[in-house]
């Protein structure tokens, strides 16, 4: 007797497999939103309010504006000091003012900052003496300020090493029952370094209160982001470690402050680290030793000039009637005085003796160090003879 497949199936119905409940998605709450958080349009217009990121107070934003204006003037002054030979090198953060200032404003005075070489503006915005901040960049062997008193680690040049330092310090603080938070500034390129991954992993496993704040300024010297990562965003790097992450428009001061405030609150509440990626742009070359025209074109730079964070916040605050021409002029005056004072004091600084670099490496210098010191001494003597 022939039968159709349908009839055969009806005659002996297959047992239904029991439905297993779907396992909870471990990425829920960890992944960043697809679009960077933005509260202010590039033209300074307020976007619709959002429940996840309430607007910071206008008082906080006005203070942010003041520190950004002073910070930008400081940055221009430091750049000029390199041209006068007062600084060996200066990595400008022009264009990144919202991140530089937002990072320190989101913190309490007793929280810790772990900066890179690019954070001179952030450190002065934190209230550290600008002459002290620029000490390392003058070529001195020490960082200039007292890290313990300023709750600020020395500016870190070896990429990403501050990520592990911060994880250790923050873990130690929480272990001793304190609720201090550590905020790590790090660049886009440095997120490819092993220390970034080790630091984030340790912080996640031990719930260390660290905010990893990536300033994605699109370049690691001449290497563009497209040659740096295949990840959908740098914020996505948090998910593999179980770290919640967010992306933010890094040239929107209001959004930067709102996102970092929430990230810091998360860490302080004992929920472990948080990763924030800010999309921003470095307007100047990597340092005064770099020629950025060799790897990026003028149109790109111009497009970012239209997203200037200082102008964006100024337009918004004027619209809210908390900033007028007189207040803008007064803040510009403060910035000028700050720069003039810095200039005067830097011009009065004694020249750093290059040989002092060798003085404090070890209590007893190694044979190799002695040899290197002698080599530098001979080179300096030959150069001095050539000058004479
Ligand atoms: C471990 C290590 N490798 C290489 C360098 C050389 N270096 C200095 S800055 C830099 C680029 C870093 O780019 P990014 O992390 O995006 O920070 P940005 O300079 O853009 O702020 C490199 C490769 C270094 N300082 N440390
Ligand atoms: Mg970069």
C-alpha cells in the first residue's frame, strides 16, 4: 500500500522536542548604543531630552566652558613654548577640550586620574600648576607634581601601561573600603596594546572602580583608525570582558559630561569598571615633531572645525542666557592672564641638565647606564664645541 509522506507523518506523529527556555543574553547591558550619545547638535541646539542621560546643570556647563576656554589658551601657549625651545615636545589636545575637561569635572577631588602625554590640558583643568604639568615635557626626569597629593598619576608615555596601574590602585582603594574612582585617559591606538586588555580584564574580574575613557581622535600618530581595529567601535571592546560600555560624541561637552558622570557613578557604586569611547578629533599634529599634512587632508580637518566643542557650548549657554558678551570677554581675559603668567614663569625656569636623566634610575648605576651617560656627555661636549 502506498502512502503520501504527509499521511505517514499523520499516522505516526514525531515527538515534539521540549522547548528549552532561551538562556539570558550575557551581552545585555554591556553593549554600547549604536549611535554615540549626543545631547547638543553641532550648532549648539539642544536635542530632545533623554531618560538615560539627564542634562547636567547650567552652572556645571558654564564652569566647563570656562575651563575649556582657559585650557585651549593654555594649549596654544604650550605649543608656542615649543617653538621658543622652552619645551622639548608638546602633544596638543586642541579640539579635544570637551574630553579633557569633562573627564576631570566628572570626578570628585579625591578620585584619581591616570593621564597620557596628551592630557596636559586635563591636568591644568584639574587645578595642577601648569609649570609643574609641563615639567616632563621640558625634558626633566620627574613629572613635576606630587602624584599622591594631586591624586593624579604621572603622564604616561608608554602606551596603555596606565590601564594596569589604575586597575591596581582602584582595587586597592576599594579593598580598603574607600569609594574613590580612577579615571584612565587612553587613545584609540593604545586600545590595541596588551596592557589595555589586561587592565580592563583585571578591573572587571575584581570589580575595580575604574572608568576607561578612550579619546578616539581617529589617529595614532599617522595610523588611521581603519588600520587600527576591525571592531564595530572601540567601546565594543568592553563586552568580551563583561564591562558595560558607551559611545559618546566627544565634541559635545554636555554629552561627555553626562556620560562620564554616569560611568563614574557606576564605578563608585561598586559595579566595577565602565568603558567610554568619545569620538573626537585632534586638530593639530600629533606633536610639534610631526607633520600631519603627510597623512590627512585639509578637508577632513576643516569638517571637524565645524564641530568645535567650545563654540558649541558657547552657543548653547548664550541661548540659555547664562553667558553674554561681557562674560565671554571676562573668561577670555582670565585665559590671557593664565597664559601670560605661564609664559613668564617658563621663561624664568633654569635649563634642564640632560645628564640628570641618569641620576635616579638606580641607587647604584649599572655598567650599561654608566656607558650611556658617558656617550651623552661626549655628544653634548662635541655639540658645545661645534657651537663655539
Ligand atoms: C608601548 C609604546 N609603543 C609605541 C609608542 C610610540 N607612540 C607614542 S604615541 C603613539 C600613538 C598613540 O596613539 P593613540 O593611542 O591614538 O593616542 P593619541 O596620541 O592619538 O592621543 C605611539 C605609537 C609608545 N609611546 N609606547
Ligand atoms: Mg589617537
